[in-house]
């Protein structure tokens, strides 16, 4: 083979090599595009799935937040309702009694009468309660003679009314003489404070009520003990 034939062969073959390289490049380019397209589609799908998942989570979170707010509101309403019911029961309980008393600065206090018809000793058993504050009240009823004496033991405010029946509207400081009772007019009009023991000696015959008002936080109680003589 001479140089001419070799040159012709190489010249003939040279374009073939160059043409094959171009085809390969084209194929590679197409493959890359396909890969990129597939990757893009996959990324888009993954993004869509992620967004859908995120949207669902946001909706779920919003729903849970709404449910939580509604539940909290319902609980508050129930608490308020329970408080209202408790307040209503307290008012109903405090409204019980068979005698209404006006004891400034408090008015329209409902309490129970404890009636004494003979000489003797006893302890007040029927007491009333003032709404909200929980103060205790009681009334001791008797028809006194001049010289009737009521000895008291306990801790309470004491107010005397000259009346034959309830309601008790106006208290008095006449018709009796207090002993070992401290003036507490600054607390209640015409009131005295019983701290331990004391007595009331009637100087004018008539129907009387001895009203007891006790504040438990001060160590007081309306369940006062009494001893009546001279009826």
C-alpha cells in the first residue's frame, strides 16, 4: 500500500469518525434533556406532594386551633355557669328564714326565730346565713317582765328590738340594761359586742327580740348560749 492509498483511507475514514462523535454528542444531549426533564417532573411532583402535605397540615393545625378555642370557651362557660349556680344556691340558702331584720348598715337580713317561753338555759340552734359573705344570724324571741334577765355566752354582735313579731325594722337601746357588753355602734346601729359572757336585764315589760350577727372570720358564731330568768 502506497502513501496515496493510505491517505485516501485515512481521509475517507476521518469524516466517519467525526460524524460518529457528533451523533454521540447529540444522543448524549438528548439523554441529558430527558434526564433533566424527568428530574424536573420528579421535582415538581415532589414539590406538589410536599405542598399538598403542608396544606393538609396547615388545615389540620387550623382545625385543631379552632377546636381548642371552642373547647376553652365551652369550659369557661361551664365554669361561669357553675359559679352562677353556686351563687344562686348561696342566695337561695341565705334567703331562708322566718324573720326579716333591718340592721343598718345591712338591711333585709333573713334569719330564724328561736322562741323562749320559760325560764331555763339553752343554745341557739336555728341560724341564718348572709349571702356571699357567709355571716351567721339568729334571733331570740321572748316576752320579758321588768326584771327578766338573759345571760349570754359566746362571741357575736347583739342588737335588741322591741317588737311582737317580724319583720324587725327599728332597733332600740331603751327598756333594758346591758352588762359586760361592749358598745359597737360603729359596726351596726344600736349594737353591742358579746365577747365571752354578758347579760341583758330588762327594765320595761314587753315583747323583745335579741338579734345576733356573727362574722366567723372574727371568731364569732350565732350559736350563742343563754340562760333566762325572771319570766
